[in-house]
C-alpha cells in the first residue's frame, strides 16, 4: 500500500510549484507623503495601528483590510466599502457593513491613520475613494525623537503607557495588581 501512495504523489512543474513563491517586502522608497511634507518610510511604523486603544476591534479589522489593498509599487489604494465589508465578514448585512466601513474610515481619518481622496472619472462621476496610509502626529513626533508626555492608564492586570495628548498606547499591557511596572517603563524610557 505504501508503494501506491508514493506513486500517486503529484509532480509539480517548476514555475507552478505552490511551495515556492516570491516574498515581497515594502520598498525602501517612501510609501506616502504626509500633509506636512514628511514621508512615511516604513510599513512597520504604520502597522502600529494595532496598538491604538482608541480603535475598536472591528475598526482595526476594517482599517487593516483597507491597508491590504494598498499597492506597494504604485501607491494606489481604492477598495470599495462594499468589498471591505464583505472581506471583514459583514457579507450577510451588506448595507450595515458598508455603514460600519464608512464610520471606521471616518474615525481613522480623524485619528490620522489614513487620508482620503475623492476620485472622479472623466464624466465627473464619483468612483471609489483613494486612501493613503498616514501616521498620526504623535507617532511622527516619536519617530522624530520628540518624545511626548506619557501617563499610565488601565486597571489591575492590564496597565498601558499612553501619550497624554491623544491617548495612543505606547506600551502594554503590563500585568500586575498595581501600575508599578508601567511607571518603571516610563522611567527607563
């Protein structure tokens, strides 16, 4: 019986071998020019959106899904709200899902994670919006080595170090009944 299993193994042709694929990392050139002229140079900086405590889980999922449509070569990103809603899992109630996508995008624009540009065709009919990945000013300050004032928030067992200006989490969660570890982290950094 072992011989028959060995004989039925699939022989993949070299170009279509599914176990071999090209890894693609963000290019070293800037991803997006920020409104103040600075350049967003590292995808890793933008992925810190996952630590933003101001976003609900569903808003993070929507924002991440929008970002997955970002073309690293051309800088284009224009998924439709309906497509994002389906991809996030709101397919059963598409209208509710689209509203959730629009609310999340509006909040992310206000927080500084993305920028929206309206797109129109040659007949001035609106197309899907184009999105650019941006960084909130507080993160831009950190990257420029301008450290903002920090404070500790949370509850026993789940303490976070956040920026005073906007509540953006810098580090955490720290475990423990008191916030001593989080305060120690602030003192050390």
